[in-house]
């Protein structure tokens, strides 16, 4: 049977199974899920392979006093601390994760509220955009840890300083992406909204925000990555006594590199879960609703 004959047969079967104007094309969700999972797995295997090669080369040819932790040694250490009876620097691994997640959520939510507000104001008003883009751009130019002297003066050492550093580095990407998305809405859409009698609030919620949803989600994904990195850096310098960044810093100072690498693995896993399971699926849903890709 030729390829064309096979294709015609499949089409005929679909037409025969159709109900009314709907032609069943089959459920592609399992296939797409397996494809995405396979790509993710291949990426993880590649990272582990590079890590293993680097550690083997270092431990064979470059070692001086301390070994470079291999993936096997790191995961053995991680497995050890996953047992809640074993404590890392007076706390269990779960308590370190919980403390970091609490700081990250508070900082990210604060940045989301401020960034969304600034982005909306800049996106719907040209004068506000010209004025607001200057301070927002200044925020974007300042590295996160450069805020360290400012936050110590304002809040001292502790959780508040970590939350402030997280928030201040995330506001600008969210604000700029929201503003850019709103400003990309075609003027004809706005004219139609006004002609249909929609209020400004209805125009914002029913026209502007849905049209710019992909840009908003993109800003949130960038903000998430920035905030997660800054959380770990902030915990290393602002004097907290529990958290993943604190644990990594202290175990490094103690030359317990397998434990430090185990903390890095936890950071990567949490970041992947947040990005792939939450933001990626939200973006896919939005693209489906906007007709930018076929639903699976």
C-alpha cells in the first residue's frame, strides 16, 4: 500500500467516525507528554554526563587537596539528608527548603504586585511609560547583590533583607514585559472595544490583558528565574541561619563539598519543577486559548 493510499484510508476512517461537523483527530496528549518528558530527560542526562566528565578529569589530573564531588557521591549525600533524622547545620533538609521557599514566595508575590501595577500603568499611558521606564530601567541595571548595603541599612540582617533583594530584582522584568505586551495591542482592537461600549476597566480585562498574556507570562518566567537565583545569593550574605543558600555557603566553608553540591541539586530540581510544571503549562494553556498553537 502506498503512502497516499494509507493516508486516504485514515482520512476515510476519520470521516466515517465523525459526528456532525466534528472530525476526531485522536488524543495527542499522551504522545506530547512523552515527547516533552523524553526531551527533559535527555537534557538532564547531558548535564549529568558533563558533570561526571568534569569531576573525573579534575580528580584524575587536577586534584590538589579536595576532590570534585561526582554525581554518585552527591546523590549519596542527598539521599542521606533526605532522611529527616539526619540534620544539616542543626536543621533538616526539609526545613532548609521550607525556609527558602517561604522567602521566595514572599519576595516574588511582592514583586508581582508592584511589577504588574507599574507595567499596567506604563502600558496604557504613553506619558507614564516615558517617565516610568527610567526608574524601572535603573532597577534593571543594578545587580541584585549591589543592593546589599541598601537593604542592610533599611532592614538589617535577616529575612526582610533577603525578601527585599528578591523583590527589587524581579520588579523590572515583570513591569517591562507587561508594559510591552499592552503596548503591542493593535489600535483597531481598542477602537472596537470603545465602539462596543466597554468601560476602561472592561477594555483592560477583556482586551488588553488577554492579548498581552504571553508577554506577561514571559516576564513572570524571567522573574521567577531571577528571584530564585537571588534568593540563594541573598541567603549567603544577609545573615539568615536556615535556608538552602545558607546551607551551601556554610558547607562550602566547612569544605563539605558533597553536601554543598547536594544543595545545588535541590535548587535545580525546585527551579525545574516551578518552571516546567507551573509556568510552562500556564503558557501552553494561554497559547491554546489565543489560538497560537493547537491544543493537545
